[in-house]
C-alpha cells in the first residue's frame, strides 16, 4: 500500500508498528488486561509531559477538542472566571467552548500571529480577582506560532491561578515541561506530533487540582473530568466505554517516542522544519513568521505568489501525492498554505516535497 505523504498538522503518517497495533486481539474494557494497559499508558503520558509525581493523567476518547472541552467544562466553579489568552483559530476554539458552557470570561485577545503581551496579561490577571483559571494554546497551529508558555506560567504562579495549556499540537514536538513551565493542567492528542491516530486525547494535571474537581461540578456526562479521574485513580478504568483500539495505538506511539528519546524526537522535527523553511524561501515564498524563536518545530505557514489560486494549488499538489493545509480565515484569502512535518516523515521526505512543490509552482505559473 502506497503511503500518501501527509504534510498536514493531523492526521499524520504513522509508523508500521503503530498501524499494526490496531490489529491487537479484542479485549473487554472492563477486564484486567485493559486496566493494566491503561495504567502503563498513563505513566507514559506523564513521562511525555515531563510531569513529576504530583501529576496524574487520564485518557478521553475523542479529538483534542474533546480533551479541551473536558477540562473547561469541569474545572471552573460557581462564581469563578476563565481568562483566555488567544491569538489564532485554536484560541478561538477555546473561546467557543467557554461561551457555549456559559462560563464567565475575561477575554484577552491579540491579533493572529502576534506574540501575546505579558504586560497586558499581567494587568488583566491583577484587575480581575475572580479569575480562577488562565487558559492559552501552546502551539497556535493556525499560524505555527509558539506562545510564551513559561512566562505566563510564572505569572499564574505569582497570582495563584490554575494554568491550563492546550498542548494538542505541541506535545512530542516542542519542549513541553509541565513542572518547569508551571502548568497546572494540559491536554493533547495522539494524531499530531505523537504520531498515533485521531481520537485518543488525554489530560495531565496536578493531582491536587483533580482532587478538587467534583463529578457533579462537571457540565457534561461523557466529558466529565471528575469522573475520569476517580475511575482512573480507584481502578484504572474509564467512566464510559472508551475507544479501546486507539489506546493500543497511543501506547505504541508514545512508547516509540520514549525509545527514541523525547529530545531526539524534537530535534528531528526541528531539523525537518528548518529544511522545509529553507526550501520554501529558496522558491521565493514568503513565510508568515520570521522570528525563529516563535516558530514551531512542526508547522510552517507560507504565502503563494500573488494571483495564484490556492485551491488549484492544493489540488495540483495532491495529484503529485502530497497533502498540505489551506490557511484559515484572513490568511486563506491571502493565499497562505501550511506545511507540517509531524509524524513519520524524514529529511528525505522533506527534500522530495520541496522538489514536488517547485514543479507544481512552475506548472501553475504556466
């Protein structure tokens, strides 16, 4: 079977051992074998987050949005507010969740691709004593920008706030370190940098926070963090039927990262991103971001030459066996596309992609 080269930020190309893990024989999710696997998997998740013994992890069947919704619908109590720092599409997805649950909000928006201003953030925290949770996206995938996670973490520690970070497209590709970055609770998913499949999301949080999250405080049944924690803590179980098959794949994928070494995986991603950016620039394409310090290790946003039709470009590239993302919102209108180097891609794949991209740009230009 020929692999389509997915240069998109999820789903990603998985390794053969991750794919083959889906063929695991059937088990009952209420049996000891599942419980043993779940216990092992939760330990691997903690290691991937570089979490110390004060953190505890649970797995939620669903996309990254499901894990974010589980957190936001469960941890905010009566009379408390969430402060949301946002500068892109995925920050706005957190905003949608907050608004849909009627959670009190202190909104701190910045322009897309703008680095959040720490002075503005600190003032907002200081001016609103009802804030219990500060929320932010680690890697804003819609632009490829890394936000100032550690700096905001220091502010949250200073003011005694719970710090929730969406690490959905960061974990496994960026230097996520919950303890060092003062992150109280974080989310991620298998089908991005980790190299598993969509549908296996997870949460890692300070256990003293989870102990305070009562099941009746949650606004949902399935995405109820209090229930997930108590079931996992008491008997290595989930409160409802999970997607058992994807647990095996997630376990294998995280195991692969731990075997390779987290730092080695990140370095490999960073090297591939540098190759892609050099190639894009060599073809005369302008990148959205220019400060390497703010650029992620796995997503690069670039603009097509003026007058080039974005959809025609995407289709032509797909006909050559490569998939990339269209830009979102105003960037789509400006002819921006995104190239991701997540999953089972190597330097040779990146070089071949740039060669194919060169051919497509020449073909479209006529």
